[in-house]
C-alpha cells in the first residue's frame, strides 16, 4: 500500500497495512532529512488552496516594516467604502502571522462587513492538483482551513481579547457580523466541495478554555454540521484541526458529523489521552500531532513515546501519526527516528501488549 493510499484508507475508516505517517510540507526541515522521510514512506501533506481571493472596490496599501528575528513584516491598509482597516503581518516559513488584527473597536464593524462582503473567489483547481501530486503517491494536498464564523472572528479579524469584549458588551452586533461571515463561508464551502480535494478542514484552532462546551454547541456545531452536510454530499471527508486541550469539548465533538480530527495532540502536551479520544469518537479518524515537547528529549525518547502511542491506537484503524505543528530545531535529529519507529512498529493490526 502506498503512503497516500494508507492515509485515504484511514480516512475511510478501514485498516491500512501500516499506520500512516504524515508531515506537513511547511514542517519539512530540508535535506537530507526530507529524502530520508520519504524513504521511510512518509506522506507529505501539501498545504494548498482551491481558490484565489480578490476584493472588489477595496484599495489596499502595503508598507514594509522593520524585520523581527530576520522575518519580513508588512502593514496593510484596506480602504473600504465604509472606512479603513489596518493589519500588521509577520511572514514566517509556510505561514503568515497577524501581529495586529483589523478589528480594534466598534467603529470597525461596518468597514469589516464591507471588506468581507467585497470578497470574490475564483477556483484554482489546477494549482491544487499540482500540489496534490508533488510527491506522487507520497503526497496529498490540503485546502486552506475554512473556519466557522466565530473562529474567523477570533483567528483572522479580532483576536481573543477583542472578541471577548464584544461578546460581553455588544453581542447582538457581533452576531449580525456572524451572518455576514457565514454567507462568505458558504461561497468558499461551495468551491471546495466542487474541488478535487479529498478532505477539507472546516474548523480549527479552538481554545477550549475560552470557548467552553455551551458556546461550542450553540455557535460552532451548527456551522460544522452545515459544512459536513455539503462535503459529504460531494464525497469528501470533513475535518477539524483541534490541537489544544480537548477534554472539555470531547463530548461535544462526539456529537458532530466530522470524519477527521486533525492535529490532535495527546499528553504530555495536551490533556486528552488518545485512548479516551478514540473511545469517545469511534467513527472519527484521529490524526495526532506527535507531541512537540518530546522532541526536546531526543531520538530515544521519541522512539519510546511513539511505541506507547501506537499501542494506545491498537488495532490501528482510523489513526494517523503526524507532524502538523512546530517542533524544536525543526526536528532535524528526531523526525527520521520517529518515521522509522512508526514504520517498524505500525504494521496492523497492532497488538496492545
């Protein structure tokens, strides 16, 4: 079975010949490690997109800012018909970090609604297919995450502090903004549902301590279910990138129609044991992010830890080992030992002994 086929088999809920091992392309540390990972039959998850975005009627000014730690930074000013919005970004390998969110107070509601309403999306399926086949039968392309409206606000527009203030002081106004984002989200979901993607992440980066089970069930799950229904009708798997302390939300997550829990991080880094998660989510595939802190202890600790994790995942169905978060020194000294240990100990069915 090829590395790509193993991943797709795990997503389908069936038993691959070995537990799949995946690495996000933006976590690859470079040669010679990259080639050694491919020799260990890793599958590379290429972060990609199925659409390009344009903003009609919005003028954008860009200014380069002073670098921090050798990383480029820039300020963007978006001139909308309802007012201006400003962001500041830091460009990191494979991603962009928002240092300053566009929303800073109640005066920004109308400009933000105008900005979101100006967005138009054009399919770029050929680019996605190219990314999907970059490593042949050892790669899969992953579309950009499509958050629920509440997570769009927290991750892309407001940040946690501003969101909490607006939730407490102007909730009715905030919920009106939800609907503007929800309509924009539906445009993106339609495009990704019609795309060549095999799986789509439709939620992610939730902070359970901030969200709580009640808000998750009331304001996240309806939009998760909306996305799942559309994707399932189009033969695609729906997932969520849940890389935090999931214990408080575990029962609520079980109520969703999600097929994949991506980047689930077991102890010692987060608080929900893998065995408990698999018991609560028997119909969901769990792709773990191997705990980043263990890399600090060196190759032998990595090997011992993954052997124990594989036993927790016995017999090995609906399970994927992955590297989908940042790790110390890029894992130069630990990624290959990890990949070898998964290959050597991950033949299915796995024994619990």
